[in-house]
């Protein structure tokens, strides 16, 4: 690493520490695994080159094809709600940039990620490999159907909003498995909800108002 790239590296590392302190911890994210993972994943590798300066901003950013990389806080909230533990099998619906998939992998999960838009899937594969998360499996397809061939999952996490929890996702959970996804609540706003599938029952918890792009596909937004 030459002097300029070293300086760049420490600028990113400093921005990352600031993000964890100000945008995550100060807002109540407390899961150690989430905070440690987000302090490690190089978010600058998941944003378009012209937006690298904004990589650690407190907002979503455009990544092409009309889609966005989620706001860091929202990725943290989703990961914390899901209670990801090392070794969990996680289905990430809506790969987008690949950033959230990298965070779940950094938490020790085995991550399968599905993206509807082939160009985004390809871009995400490259970013994940560059960031050292080449073990994340990125597939192109309709994630609203889940991934029956690779089920069951300990957690299914969606970065796209629906008006109901896709029934196939519930069928693809382990006992104790969780789904975390935004559900439409009117006027383009959603609630981030968690479904926990335990002993044949489904418990629902609400994690507050959020704003995501719509889930497409068979069990997506109508
Ligand atoms: N987690 C991503 C956020 C991406 S935004 C990140 O960290 O960057 C949501 C993504 O969901 C978009 O890329 C969109 O194309 C994708 N998407 C929407 N409907 C989908 C579906 N049915 N199956 C798979 N991906 C879908």
C-alpha cells in the first residue's frame, strides 16, 4: 500500500468508526456482533465510485437500476432484529449492492443472497469478492418465493417492502427461525416487522417506521 492509499484507508476506517458511534450506538443499536461487523465491512467498496466520499453518510445512496444501498442504521436494525448468530443460515432477499449480505457474513452467518436485477447481482458479486466476502452466494431470481432448494433458513431478511409476508418464506424457516422485512403501512411508508416461527406459532414484533423500495415478483407488492 502506497502512502496515499494508506491515508485513504485510515480516512475510511475513521469514517466507519464515526458511523458506528453516531449512527448506530447513539441510536440504540447494542448487539455487539452487529457493531463489530459494521466496524469491519468496507462500505466504500459497495457504493458507485463517484459516491465514495458519501459512503458513510447517514442515508441510502443510489446504486443504479433505480435501486439503493440501504442506510447503515437500517441494515443494523434489521441485523439486530434478526438476532444473527455465527453459523446461522441466512437468506438475504434483495442483494442490491451486496453490503447487507457482507454485514451478515461478517457476523458469522452462511449467507445466500437473491437479487432480481441481473446487473446488480453481478456488480454485488464483484464488490463482495473485493471486500473479502466471496463466500456469499449471490443468485439472480425472484426472492419473493424464497429459495426452497436451499431451505430451511434460520433467518430470511428482506431489503424490499411487501404488503404481506410471503407465505413461502414462513414455510422455509427452521423452528425458531426469523423473518425481518418492511411491511407497507400506507403512503409509501412501512413498518419493519419480525416474524418468529416457534413451536408451530408465529409471533410478530414491530421495529418502527422505515422506507424501502418495493419487493417485486410473485409474492411482492401488488
Ligand atoms: N441490501 C441491499 C439493499 C438493496 S435495495 C444493500 O445493502 O445494498 C433492495 C433490492 O431488492 C433491490 O436491489 C431490488 O432490485 C431487489 N428486489 C426487489 N424485489 C426483489 C425480489 N422479488 N427478489 C430479489 N430481489 C428483489
